[in-house]
C-alpha cells in the first residue's frame, strides 16, 4: 500500500469475503464483509451447494464448492467479527439460536424427499449445460431461436439463476435438438415447472446483486434497505407475491404461476429466510451510510435501538473530528491571544465569565439581572440534528448523493466529511476486477491471457513469491504489455 501513499492501514476500510485467511489478517482493521459474497453464501447453503460431493452411489450428486469464502470452518452462531471501535448492531430475529444452529447444520439427506428432488433437478440442469457445451450445441440452439445455456459456477454470483433461465427459455429448442441426437432423457428428468418456480424465487436476489454493483457510485447505503426488503419478502409467500408483482413485473408472475408454491420451493424459501437472518449481520457503518443518504435518513424498518446506536456512532465521529480541528487550531489561537492580550484601563471593570464576584453576588440577592436564557442555556443542535431536520429533494441534486454533500459542505462540514468517508466504502469487494479489465481490453487472445494471469495471481496469492521468480512467466507478461497499449496502462496490476 506504500505505493499508493497509504502508510496507516487503520485509516482505511477493508472490504473482503469471509475467507479465514482474510478475516485473520485484517481482524485488527475491522473489515466489512462483501455483501454480494454473503448473499451468494446464503444461496449456496440454502440449496446445499456448500456440501462436499458424496460418493457415486448416492442418488443425488452435489457440486463441490472450492471458494476462498467457504464457511465450513466458520462459527455457526456469529457470522461477523465484532469490533470495539465499530459496534455491530444486533438485529431482532424471531428464531432462537438453537434453531439457527440446526438450520446451518441441516444436511440434504435429512430434508424431505421433495426437497431432494429439487436439488437433483438443479444437478440435472448443470449436467445438461455441461453436455451441451461439450457437444457444441449452443450454436445450434441459438440458430433455432433459443439462447446459449449458461453454466453454474459456485464462485460466480447469479450463475445459478442464469443457468435456470437459459434452460427455461430454450426448453422447446432443447427438446427438438436432443431428440434428434437421441439424448432426450437428459431433458426428460428436468421438471420445467419446478425450474420456473426456482427462477421466481431467485429473482429478488438477481435484482439486488445487479443493483449493488453499480460501478463507481456509492453502494454501501443500499445494503441495509436491501436486507430489510429481503427479510420482508421471504417471510411469507404472500409477501413474496407482492414483491414479485410490484418490482419484477406482472409478466413474471403470470409466467411462473404466481398463486402456487410447491412444497419443496416453500421449504427452500423459508430456509433462505432463516439463513439470511443468521448469516447476514450488518455493521454500524451500513446503518450510517443509509442514514447519510437524504432519501433514507429516517431508517425506516429499523428499531429504535438501532436508530439510537447509529446516531450515537455518528455523534462520536463528529466529536473526534471536532477534537482534531480544535487541536490543529490551538497553536494559532494562542498566538492571536498573545497579540491581543494587554492591559486596558477598563479591564478591572470587566465581568469574569467563569467567576462571580462574592460581593457582587451579595448585592444581587434581591435582584437577579440574569435572564433565563443565561441561567439555563439551551442545547445547541449539532450537525446531525440539522441534517435530519433539513428539507431535501434529491431531484435537485440529480439523485447523486456525492453531489448533495459537496454542495452542502459549508452548512454541515463535519458531517459531510463523515459522509464522504463512509460513502467511499463499496458494498462489495474487488473480486470482480477481472470484469473491469475485460471491459477495458480489446477482444484479442492477449485479453483473455491477461485476465487469466490476473486470476492466477489472485487465486494463488499465497504462492506469489514463487511466481515472482519464474522467468518464463515474466517474459510472457512482458510480451503482452509490450504489444498492447491498453495492457500497458494496466501493467501496475501485474507488477512482479
């Protein structure tokens, strides 16, 4: 970090997944866990994708999960490492800790047979997508009017719903093409109605994860309202239908049998709800980011305790900024006093604001010259109170939160400083940096090799020193950088 002139890591905020190596390394820096990773972990565990693959004799095959943020070794009760400077707000959960622990440890073999059939359907969908890719049938499916099948990868967000949507969209084309190749049994084992219900169940997560990755715009303030929305949506099937009809469009409800929910899908929905409550624990900075957005500053949906905790945190930060400003101006103020302090003929008649003369007090026993305002000073509103009482229309600021704080920095300077600091924290980690690189580089073989090199460095970061000494690796990288202007500008990402 010294290359970026960052020498004190305590002044930075680390955003990472829940990999044990990251949490151990950054525990003294009070990191924020990546929200998209956390939602992905909730879905993986909800669909039992976190379990190790059983033997071939098992009737149901579960895909192995080999991500850095795997949670097999993490505590079941405490999903977030609390910190003293940054207090974690405790949320109210209707389930007891005993029930949460049992949900975390529930195995697929212990679930109803309908749920096992649902998981088997997912496995069959993955197997079909793998077969189609290996057989080169995607082009034929597209020519027939369908879409290419997407493969589900455990470490890629939204890959499961992309797989299910592609199969549902191309279901008719798949029937024809597989029948012509005498492979129709690969599709016959898949229940399209069940696939459609799973798509509908995952729609809210798809929308949220897409919105939370909004490029360079602040996103941390979205975490709290999104979490509250998911909890409300998944709590009951009626709430879920209302959400789908309101936000996902009526065509989604019409196409996916809105007024029916299978037993197995209901089980998974309730399981997601329980895991969401137990695994997603918000940091006080999430609450503060939401409060520091004018459209959500009332913290609707939060308890009074959570609101009070958030207000106290903001006021603590205001005090720290006030002390910092006061200390920096102490020397200047002292120098000014030295210049202005001198004897004057009327000095002996000046009132001492801190000490009341005894004789004067005795003379004024029968007559109080002080007004009520002086004897009982009113509490001056701080910047937080002024901000909460302001009338703000975000349309005047093009709905840009950073523009609002920039234009109001003179009125609430300290709070604006806190807002800039908190809104600079992203809601997700930088694990999708390869996507940014892909969007910048031209479509050439060097592009894919460059991304592949980045992934190798990221995945095998613990062996980075060994890679550094590999001369052939360096030569390949030098050739790529030398022959491509775009990669030259990104060469700092791959400095060895």
